[in-house]
């Protein structure tokens, strides 16, 4: 289905590409990076859910679970930082 927003995006892409091709390239890279970040966050979520489902006893005693949760938190913070930087660059 064709939407006004979709047509606006296409027109903006054409105009920016003609006037500032480097900005269009950066915009495209940001879109791809945003998608990759979303996929990575979904993988982290699945990993955490798996650990929670398979953990026996107190999860605080499970070193693997603690390590995965710590790594997941750091990755999520890194992705959030990247997304904020991307938002600043896109405005």
C-alpha cells in the first residue's frame, strides 16, 4: 500500500541524494545499523529468556546466567548509545 509518508520519504531521498549524496549514504548506513541493532537486541532477549527457562534453583547462583545478563546489559547500553548518536546525526 502506498502511503503519503512513504512517498515523502522517497521524495526526500531523491532530493538529498541529488544535493548531498554523502548525507544520503550516511542516512542509509544509519537505517541498516538501526535494523542490525534491533536484531541484536532480539537475540539478546531470546538468550535471556532461554536462560530463565532453563535455570534451576536460584538464578543468582548460576554463573553463566549472571555472565549472560551482564554482557546483555552492556550490549544493550552500547546499542542505546549508538542509537542516540544516530538520532543526533539524522537531525
